[in-house]
């Protein structure tokens, strides 16, 4: 079962999530929208979220996957480099 976040944790998570944008690739905006809708502010099914973002479901899933890879890479770099 996923851990429930309190309001402060959610705010910190969103702030860190947005800070990653400065260090990411030009595609980050597309990834960010998919990740934000999938993990931070989900609404309905993934199919409905993809439709709300005006993209096909396969594109939505690809952006979520690619966005997670970017986040993981950036977090590892921050951990190693500081």
C-alpha cells in the first residue's frame, strides 16, 4: 500500500519535482505534465488523464516511463554529486 503524504510532504515533493525541471532535457515539460497528472494530481483512470492531456494512451504511458527515468537519473546525480 502506498504511503500517504501529509500536506507538508506533498508541498515539498511538488517543489522538488518542479526544481528538477531546470536540470532536465527539453522534453521535460511533456514528461512533467504526464508525471504530475499520474502521481501528484491523479484524476480518474490513466486513459482519462491521457485524454485530458490531449495525447494517446500509449504516448501518455511512454511519457510517464521516460519521465520517471529522468527523475531517477537526476536524483542519482544529486545524490552522487551533491
